[in-house]
C-alpha cells in the first residue's frame, strides 16, 4: 500500500463514517421517527453534511488524493477509492458550503412535506418546497457542468455514467415504438385474466410472514439485514453487515410480496459486496441502473417466473387457505403477471412499467432544460398518462405526488429503473446460455443464480461500470433489444397472442 494512501485512509474513514451516520438518520426518518421529529432532525443532518463537506474538501484530503495519483502502486480497490473520492471532491468543492448544508436541511424537511401533501392530496402544499429543491439542483448542476454540458446531463451522470439525454432519448424512443402498441395489443386482444383473488382480507401479520419467508428464500440474510415498513419501499445500506429493506401493506397481497422481493434484490447486491470494499467509496453498487437491474431481476425475471413458484406455492397456499386454497399455480402465475395499465409506478405490471419511467424522464427534461413551471406539473403529468397509458389520475396522490424521489432532490434517478430492467433482460438471455435457469428455479436452487450474480456483479462494487460489467459478462455492450424481446416473448405466451 502506498504511504499516501495509508494516510488518505484515515480521512476517507472519517468521511464514510459521517456519510453512514446521515444514512442512518434518513432510514430512521422514513421508518420509525415520530412525525414531529423532522425539523430538528433536519438541523442535525445539516450539521453532519457540513462535517462531510469539510472531510471531503479539506486541504489534506486534496493533497493526499493528488499524491496517490502521482505515486501509483495502488491495488484495484485502492485506485477505485481514489477515483471515487476525487470525483466526489470535484462534484462538491464547487458548491459553497453554506448552500450545500442548506440543501441537505431542505431535502431532510422536504420528504415530510411531500408525505403530508400526498396524504392530503394537496400538490399546492408541496409545490413551493419542490421549486426550491429544483432551483438548488439546477444551481448545483450549473456549478459542476463543463464544456457546455447540459444541466440534466450533469444530473444523469450522478446515477448512470455514460447515459446522456442523447443515449436515453434513443432508448426511450425504442420503448415508445415497440411497447406502446404492444401494450395496446395485449389489453385489446389478449385473453382475460382473473386476479381478483389477490385482493381481499390478507392480514398484515400474514403478509409480513410471507414477505420474510420470500426475502430469506431468495437470499436476503436476516443476520445482516432487517425489514421494516415505510410509505415508499426502499433499501438502505450502512455496510455489507447492515442492509435494511422496507415494504408496505395493502389489501393487495402481491403489492407487498413483490415490494419485498424487489428490495431484497437491492439488499442482496449490497450484502454481496466484498469485505475489502464495504465502507469505502467503491463499496456500493456500480450504478443505480445496475442496482435496479438486480432488484427488478429478482422481482420480475425470477419472482414472476412460473418456475420460481413451483417448489413454494403450496406453502403460500397453506398461509392463505381461504384466499388461495382453490387457486392453482397456473392461475396464480397468470394473475401476478396480469397487464393492467395503472396510475402508480410501484404497482405497475412488468410490461407497462417502463412507460411510467418514460413519463418521468420527459417531465424531468422539461423541468430542468425547459424551465417548466412547477405549478403546471399535475396537468402535464395527467396529460402524459392519458397519452401513453390511456388513463388519467383523479388526484395528485395518484399522479405527480406518488414518488418520493423529487423531494429528495433525485433528478436523473428515474431513467435508472428502465435501464435496470433492460440490463436485467440482457443478463437473463446470457445466463440462459450458461445454465438451466428455469430448471434451477423449479428445483428451488435460487442460490445458484444468486451466486452467479454475486460472482459476476455484486462483489465488484464500483470497481467496474455498468457497461463494463455487461461487456465482461455477456460479451456485448448494452443492447435494449433484449428487453423488448423478453417482454414480447413472455406476454405473447401469457396472453395467447400470435
């Protein structure tokens, strides 16, 4: 280990400790914290964010990062940490510290404002806060942009490097061209599927029991992870020995069921990161797109696959004998794959899901690049849902207020969901060449599939980019045609279409 890196590690450890503490506050804020805690907790987060800012931008950190780059002799992991820290320094050093802290306090409060506005279906109550968040993000992107780069491209880089608006416009154009008419064909010409038995008197207690069983079954380690309840299911990781997932409960049992499998997928990624990387800047997922590829891989490619349920469906029936006792496996699998264009992204069927993301992508571009008036958001949102999905929200809670992301300042995040789905499909077709994918699921050997993903993706953290991972695994660069193929093959079969 280079001498400079040895010294750098002390400063890096301090920065990571502060960041971990802020993450823990954010987890608490969304799960267990009382309603009145928000204002004072946001003050604490503001102070901690200032400490983090100082830890990353201090003169000694700058000097040691420069020396590490000049000395060389670093291991792959050490070089990745120097790279990630250098990028973090570059991102935040151009932002005045007082503005950095003010923004941290703002977003800590904004999630509570959003939650209340959503509950009361009152967009006007959230709009002023949202405008402040957008203004800050545009200002920060302006500080960071180089060589005439677009503001939204700067934001997109935070979540998926190498995918600019130019790349995403091409990707989403393919989605529009192929999936919008195919969705209409499925809805208009496909056979009728009954999923009424998924809704009813499913007690929260039994849903939780099922969720814990399924999370453990796919490989979420409860000795190193916990599951809680939140308004919007999410995953938080402190390190690879402490990963936390949440779900929510409704009278639709499959809502919680697939939220759990989805978040377990995120959690399994974080649990699989190597010990020498965890609690370092390189010790997290390669990108948000690759992270979403894993959560949606577990949720859809594994969890909605008939083969997955072959060894465990009887157990599920035993948990819910009144609701599912007379429902055979094929009916259950058809029901959990039913296509019903809806208003809520997190409840969307697999086929229409990326159109929800497309809508958010187009609106974010309008907000950031075209200065769309925030007050017009509910109408724009409703118009786009009517255009792409043929339905219109009746209130803001069903529409523009449904997601937490904008209250957190996460502009540029949403495209990762669609990219992740496409990454997953590409991985799936490659894996089918190297293993009996469905056969393993039917034999209850999810661990073999999970270990393949750990060995080829999870363990590396940020040592490789998403595109590098795809190229190393499949031998190809990103190719969204696999995603279109996957959806069409699957839903033509389910809906008995030619």
